[in-house]
C-alpha cells in the first residue's frame, strides 16, 4: 500500500506487555527525527478511546492479561492489533519462563505480526502500514 | 481533609513501562504512594534451570533492552570469574568502550524521556536524534541496535579495528560538541529551571538512608560509583564521578548531561591507552562445567548492578540473581513522591530513570 493512498491518520496506542524494553524503545524511536512517522499522521496517543491501532510489545503474563483486554475493549471499532517483536508474537526467548503464557494472540485477536528481537524501526513501520491496510478492510466490511 | 486515591498506571502516557502507583492525595498534595509491580515479571531468573549456562547470556541480555550490553557483560565477567578464565586484554578494553557507549545512549534516551515528561517535546526529539548516531556506531561494530549479543564467556565476538576506533572517538567528540547546545538548554533554560529546580529534593542523609545508587546518589552529593573500585580496567583511566549537591530533579538531569561528555572522554582515554594490537586474540575458548559462586558489580547508566551466580558443576546454573539499580532507587522515589504536588509526580518518577523491566525481570 503506497503511503500516498492514506486517507486517514491512524492513531496508535502502545502497551508494553512484558517486554525487555528493547521493542518499546524502538517503537518510540519510530516517532523521533530519523524515522518520524508523525509526518504520515501516525500519532502515539495515551488514550485507548482515541486509538485505531494497538501496538503491543512483549508477551502475556498473569498480571497484564486483564490490562490488555481492557485496552482492547475500550478502543472503538474498527481496530487493529499489531504484535511487535518475538515476545509479542510467541513469547520469544521467554516462552519457557514460568510467568509467560505466550504471545498476545492468546488474549486478543492479532492482525499483524512483526518479527525481530528487537524489532527494527523499519519493520515496526512496515507492521503499522500493514495494519492500516487491515484497518481499511475492516472499515469497508463494517460499512 | 478528605483523602482521594488516584491510581497511576499501568498504562499512562508518561510511563514507557507499566508500574502502578496508588497516589493518596489530600487536595493537590500527595501524602502517600503505594507502588504495585509485577506487570513485566517474566520469571527470567528461574530460566537458569532450563537454559544451559553457555546460552543463558542471551537471556541475561534481555533483562533490559537499554542496558543490554552491560547485562551481557556482567554475566560474562561473572562466569569468567567462576571458571577462572583469563580474558584477553583487548576484549576487556572493547567491553569498556561498548559499556561507556551504552551509558551515552542510555542517558540520551533518558534525557529525551525526561524532557517529554516535563513537556519539552522539541528537546526530546533533539536528544533522540543524537542518540541515533550512537546506535549507528553500535550497529556498525556489533551488528545490533538494541540487543548486541557481542559478549560471550571468555571474551567478545567482534573486534574493532584501530582505525575504526579512532574514527569512533572522532565521531563521538563531534557528537559531544553538537550536543553541547542541547546540554546548555538542560542546564540553563528558565522554563526547565522553573519546572525542576527545588522539586523532589533528596538530601545527602536521606540518599544514604534509602540506599540510592547511581546518578540519583551522585546528584545528592554522594561520591559513589562502582567505577571508582578500578575493576574492568577503570583503574587505567582518569576518572572522577560527576557530583551535584542540590539533590533535586534538576541536579539529577545535570548529572546525566555531564556524564555524557565524561563517557566520551573515557572512551577517548581508553582508545589512547589500550595497546595498538589489532588482530590480537579477543576471546579464549571456555570448556568444562562451572562450580562455585560469585558476586559481580558493575556501574550501569542507572547505578550499581549486582549479580550473584551459583554454579553446581552441571551445565545448568543453580541460581542467578540480579539486583538492578532501579530496584534500589524505588524507595527513594517513594520518599520523594510523598509531600509533592500531583503535577510533579511524573517528573519525580522520571528523574530516578526507572527501568521496570530490569526491576521485575
């Protein structure tokens, strides 16, 4: 999907599941001058009610299941979930740790998986762009 | 007066990572703060029972994506001590250089987040733009931006050529010169001064009493830095920790700003003083199974980290434990939050430079 076809500005809600910080920092790095996704209208918001895309880094553990579900529930439809990094996709290196239950898809439906440990900013941006395509499809389906 | 409890977190715009503070308020004053942690707990330390010691270094690195190099280094150094391995000198110098570069990138990252917390977004962008230049050097020398996996028990995986080392020093000095303008804003800008000066004062006595570490302690005038012990070749460098005495949020910012130029200078000294021995061995093969126990200390960007490792002669370690600097600084943060205004809470939380994934592992 070429960037010029963007009709809307996707707002992003970022939640750190139980990541090591690596992917979180790369998500933030996407906003800063070198990558600067804000020029495409991608805004990082702190309010789930404002968000179209939920970016989750890190995997699911006992404690954050509820938080992730809450955030997902509060987002307005249509919405898209992007799992960023190996941990969010499958549990990654921590899959065998006792407190880790696996990837984000255990809790909420995931539309885009972004691989990498840590995921590079380029691949995170690519994931978000794929997320926008999924968002448009959902919008057409619901309309 | 009626008390109100305001829950802050786990998802909050100022927090890059989830932690919950239940703030008990009387009007606008915070009278109590009750932290709840566990949102990032993975059970990393218990993984030693399932991951062989040769591979556990990769897990240790992922305690935290900001200090990943230092965590990997701490594990490697501790295991080398248990197994009585003599590490080639060049590897030790390279570790020191990468460690100081980690400090530069971590402090730049934090200064950005701090600026964002006190509402100076422009400054946030400037700091992170500068940080990308450090990450470029990391990527060139180790292959990774965040997770490097360049440490191994017995040395390091990659060498840096002498010409490249000289180029790195030059690049970092240019970076330092360019950053000077941003640093001046942090130290002198009146709006930052209004926002941070006199906020969240940790006195020298209190810093001692709650065992603050790292820049937090140094901003309160305590001359404490693991690098002063001279381990990991720091005894070959001229080093004097950056101290401030005010103990407020501004002092903690200023300490980190100055530590950036100090780290650049330490790297310059290291490159000057390390033997020009390009192609010299950078690792030794390690064989056998470890037995014994060891404590290891390092000065991370956030303060002192302590590792404890117990090995029992099998390929799985018996115990791995890390006391990370944020864990040591949380009591200080709680102490500071009590009695401050609600609007100052984000600044106080940010100026301890919290790394929750280190704390909870």
